[in-house]
């Protein structure tokens, strides 16, 4: 799987969770990239190396100034989406990560993850920042909010003009009744009735 395909697969879930939990999508995606090697090393669909019961794995930890190889338990998920959701829940529910939530600057969010002890690697924040900047992941932080469309009287009248033309071009009584009903609905939603 290419790097772009990996991002495309996980970005929607990261964006949904950004809106639900306040964790920048760019940071979530960068963590998944760093922790799983672009999805290549995610046994049990665990994109973030979240520890727990499920399966034992050999991993490296930076302890007392040295990298050590240890065996530890890691969580298992049905899908990458489930892994992203659990990651968001972990960050959102643990008070030590409070400074990460709703942080709009990916650099500060990355440093706060390190300060809070998310990873033992002293270069963790710098690696996340390089990934975010190198892959233009801030693009995924820009989620346009859905806005309710309110029809203007001008737009309604334009559509009614088209419906009137259709009304006059048919002798079908049922079609004429439907065109008339639609025109009245348009008048209602645009505030003309």
C-alpha cells in the first residue's frame, strides 16, 4: 500500500474524531504513520502501539537513557477505524492529555503528547512534526462544517419559473398537480407563504 493510500484510508476516521474529541487529525494521522510504519506494522490493527491485553509483542522502549527491547501486551482491534476511535478515547479520557485536546497548533499538540508520556522516545514530538510537515497533513485539519442551506426567495422564484414552463408544456393532470405542489413548497421554504 502506498503512503497516499494509507493516509486516504485513515484520514476520514481521524477527521470524524477530530470533530468529536478535539484532537487534530494531522496529529492522529502522524501518530498512526509513526507508530505503524505507514500501516505495515500494525498487528491486531493496532495503529498506535496502544498497550493492553490481546497479544504479546516485542517492542523497543527508551528507558534510563537507553533503547531496550521488551515484550509487552498490546490491544487488538477489528479495524483501523476501531484503533483510531480507541486512540481518541484514550487521549480524551485521560487527564494527562488535557493539553492536547482542542489544541489548534499541531506542533504544540505533538509536544504535549510527549510531555504527557504518550511515548518514551525523546524525539517523538519532532518526528510527528516532521511527518505532518513532510506529508502536508494539516490539510486534514480543515474540515468544513456542514451548513444548513436556506433557500432565498430569488432561488425559489427561479425554480418556480422552470416548474411553470414544465406545467404549461404538459396536459398530464397529475404532473400539473405535482408541479403546483412543488411550487407552493418552494414558496414556503423561501418564506414567501
